[in-house]
C-alpha cells in the first residue's frame, strides 16, 4: 500500500513538473528533490535494496548523460536532475522503455511546437523569436508510461 501512495505522489510531482516547465521553462531543484524522494521510497517499498540499487544505477547514468548534454547546452540542468529523480522509480531493465517514451513524446512536442510557432510567425525586432522545448513534459510522459502498470494496479 505504501509503495502505491509514494508512486502516486511521484506521478503527481512528474505532472506538476511538466506543467511547471510549460509555464516557466525551468524545473526547480525542490521539485526534482521531492520527485526523487517519492521515487526512492516507492522503489524501496516495492523491492527493497536490490530494486533500489538497480534504479539508482539508472538514475546515476541518466544524471551523467544529462549533465554532459547540459555542458553541450542541449538541455537544461533542471531537465537532467528531473529525469534522474524520476529514474529512481524505474529499475535499469525499464530504462530503455522510459527513454523511448521520453524521446517519442519529445519528438511529437517538437513537431507540434514547430507547426504552432510557424503559424504564429513569432517575430521580435525583425528576427524570429527562439523557443525551447519544455523537457519536463516528455520526462513526465515517459515516467507515467513506464510506471503506469504499477499505478493502475493499485486501483484495479
């Protein structure tokens, strides 16, 4: 029962992060920390130290890759920390499905934003205004998609 409560809290925080990122184009540290704590609790309650160890390896890999992408200015540091926090609820054997969901949803969002902004013809001072992808949205989608069986299993 405790696992499901912690997982539902983590899911709510993932959704909150998506909304926050759309609105402010940033993911605050406190939100990543809260998501990470809820994810750690859920994972530990689901499978003890062994499952938490697997999820922690996933989280560390995500953080290292995310910080490398941040150094290349491909993503924000908040995005890397938020993904890493979510990864604490996803064991290593589910890392690629999560990455797949994050990638596909990011692609769909990029296409939608391209169409939207092209239609708006957003221009400032004679130049097209730049825009950024709110990565909190695909991270939240990927997280929910991968843990949905555990979330839905708690209410069915």
